[in-house]
DNA sequence: GATGCTAGCTTAAGCGTTTTAGTGCAGCTG
DNA sequence: CAGCTGCACTAAAACGCTTAAGCTAGCATC
C-alpha cells in the first residue's frame, strides 16, 4: 500500500530515476530509444505509479492546483455549472480544483495561497463585488452584455415597452448588479424602449411589491437571476406581469407560472476560466451563446 | 515578492532553521527560552512567513488538505451549508478543502488522492450511493433517523394518519432514499400511523401526480428533500394535501403555499465531518437538533 | 578533577521530483 | 590513432520543511 515512487519504477525497469522522469514527462531534448521508453512506461503502468503532486510542487515552485475563491457568494444559478466546467477542464490538464467558499476572514485567502502554492487563483468573490483585481472568470463578465441583450430582446419582441430591472440587494453582487444595470439601459435604449425602472429585491417581499405597484406602466420585469425573478413572482399580485429570469436554475421550471429565463453556458465559461488560469489560449474553448428558455412567465 | 522561507526567518533572528521550526510548531520536548521564542516569532511575523504547505506535505507524507468528493451529487439543500461548516472547521485547524465534484470518470478520484496526498477523504458520493466505504460524513447519516422523526412527528401531530413518502428517483441518492424509507416506516409504526405509501418523484410530473391520485386516502406527503417537496406541490392539483419538505432550501419560503420543512444543522455536521477527518474527537462539535420550520404547506 | 546531566542550541538526513551537468562508449573524421 | 560528435544514459543538487541525533557550555555530583 505504500506509495509507488519514481525510484520503484526506476529499479523495476533498470534505469535511473532521471530517465524515468524524462520518459514519463516526454522531456524535450532527450534521446531515449523507443525500447527503453516502452520498458519504463510499462513498469510505471504495472506498478500503478502516480506522481506525487506535492513533491512536484516543491520542486517546480507551484502546485497543480487552481484555487477558486467564491467567499460566500450566493450559490446563484450557474455557479455550480461553472465549477463543473472548470473542474472538468482542469482535470484534463492534470490539475485539481481547490475551493474556498471561505465566509471567513479575508486574510486567510492569502494564507491558503501561500500554503498551497496554487498555479492560479480565480477570485470570483472579488471580481463580482468589485474589489477585484486582474483575475479572470473566463469571460463570464465580458459575455454579460450579450446575455443581457438576449434577455431584454425577448421582452421587447413580446411587445413590452416599459421594463423594470429587478436587482438583488446583496452587497456581494454589487458589481455584477451595476454592470447589469448599465447593460440593460444601453440595450433598452438601442431597442427604443422607455427608460427602465430599477427595483431592489431582498428578503422583504412587501418592499419590492410596493416598488412595482408604484410603477403601473411597467408591464415586464427583467430579473438579475432566477432567484430574484422568483422573488418578484412570489411577491407580486399582478397576474399580468411578465417576468423573465436569468441564468437558469432548476427550480424555475417548477414554479407556477413556470419561469421563462435565459440559459447561459456556465460550464463553457468554467472551461474557459480553467484554460486562462493555466495560461492556455482560451479561444479554442467555445462557449455557447445564451438563449431564452421560453416558459409561461414571459 | 519571493517566498519567505524558514531560512529567512532563521537568518533574521540569528538561529538555525531547526530552532525556528521548533518554535513555530511549539515542538514538544524542546527547551527554548522565552527570549529566543520571542525573537523568532517576531521575525516570522515581521517577514510575513507562511509555511509552505507542499514542502511540509512532502516531509510529513500527507498534506493539510481534506478532499471532499461529491461526484455530481445533486446540490440538494444542505450540501452548501455542509461544505461551509466543513471548510470553516478545517480552516481553524490550518487545513484547506479540496473539492471534487468530478462528474467524470471515477478512476480519477484515486489519481487526485495520490497526487494531492490529502489528510483525509470524505466521499459523500460513495456514501450516499451505497457503494461507500468507511468514510465519514460527520454523522449526517446517523442523524437521519432523528430528523425523519422530526418530519413525520410534525405530520402526525397535525392529525395526519396516512402518509405518502416522496422519494427522488435519482440513482445517486439511492442509499439515502432507502434509508429514509426504512426510518419512515419505523417511525410511522411507532406513532401508530397507517402504513405509508411510497411515490417516486422525477422529472415527469404526470407520473407522481397519478401515483398520488391513486391513493386518495393519503392526506399528507413527507418528502425526501425540499426539492422533491416542491415537485410534489407543483405536480398535484389537490389543494388539501399537506406537504412537508426536509433539509431546508431557500426557495421553499417563496413558494405558494410556502413550504413547511425540517431545518437541519448542516453546517454542524460539516464541522463534525471536519473534526473526524482530522482525527479529533467529534464529540465537542455540537450539532443542533433538527426542527420543523412551520409554514403554509403542512 | 573526572563524570554526568541539562539547557540550548545546530547538523544533517530525507520526503519525491525535476533538471543541469556530466560520463562512458561507439562511430566517424582527418 | 587522437579528436570529435552524438547517443543513452546517470549523478547530484535543489525545492522547504521536520526531526532524530549530536554537540557544547555550564553546573552539580562524587
């Protein structure tokens, strides 16, 4: 049950550990005949050799881990798919995902970074709260304008002219919310719609119901995400109101009326984020365009 | 920006790296005067020394990572809170959480394990699917009987006598589902209720609606989890039916009727799982008893 | 005044890798 | 046949840490 190391493979195949390392890593600039390569590879497979990530990390100065910091970000819609895509792609390149949901003290992120020496850090929390730095989410934010256009476009095509934009009042989503607001304004203007009303949606249903009621001219609500959309639906007593979500969650389909929403290829963005984190070219990880899932609510 | 190592701290405080290591780890059996300790600790703090987890892992044979394998387990209710508790407690003991949602090939789990040399593996996926081994979920499963009693007890106290148990047809939850079934039967019997009916809830609403309709004597449904409960509510046309969820999710409160459910201290179990993973005594990580969140649906 | 004991250190090995700098040998060149 | 080149490797250092073993000075003991 003990760990199989390079040394074991080396003795088994009658060469030095250096040679084994060269063979298994396909090291460039080494002239090793096919016969030897075969022997080594066979031995490695037979013994079930798996490189020791920590040893490698020590030597190379950086581990094959990528750290994702979500720091208490609400689980909203796609986070899970995003993570799946991310993990999948990392896997494919021999890396693993280290997650910090870390509701705790922010200083501890630094500690984890130094202790785990990750290859890269994806700091969604910072990115979405606006305190962010130069980290990368695979273009998620970049795609936001297009996805917003998908959402608003649908309402426009249904003949709605005066919209409300429902944003969450969660400070952790502050930056995303203000981006969405800007995009919505831009697109509404481009489509020749009336200026949209912004309502804040939190735990207090009465608050956003009142906000909506005070704008009777509004016929449709574009929500920040499905969760926000469901809160709007749940809070309002106007049955004529069209509501569209964003970033599909499974629950929306169960609702009455079932929630029309925008499906975003979160896994695709996850894969892209992974590629960028590893320094690969992101171009070849395609992301599908967002599209409207038409159901009953809009 | 280069990494601060033991060596740096050693030179700064005028001792050897061994001494520094002893001081910083409070090594037993070493006689080091307070003056020296202070000097070392001060230097470490000043330089911002953070131990290199990988180096330590190499030396100690095991890293300060704990691997959680959820392997595509549906995000159901408490998983997130569980993870938060887990991570929080691990943090407190200088460990970090490595997550594999790993929808992919199961063999890759082994690879990750060998590559990351985690201190422990928590294999929820295996545990809940029934293929599980001797891993530990902090007593989550052990507590299941009690939580089920909370749920069924509520229905009984409301005068319901003939129940349906709504289980998901997701094979990944097979073991959990059958456990819940067993517990429900036991408790129902103990409470003197009529034998309960089991219905399977999947994506096809008509199926479980029909199943329910064919048992008109059933006045209440105890669901496997909130998601299942919402599917039942969404599928049925019987307004008199009482439905209670399990393992509270945020969405239930928004529903009409709002979902009565059982709140479980998932974070507590997470913390326990962490303690057990680290080999601490789990006893001193208290878990709150489950309790019913009474809303409109039951 | 040799011996032993303790306090307060230091030395050095070793964890499993990667990688630089060789080494020995065969074959070819001039 | 000395010198060179290319092949097929190997030796050894280094990454940062822990820890067993050792070492020295100072003091107490007989």
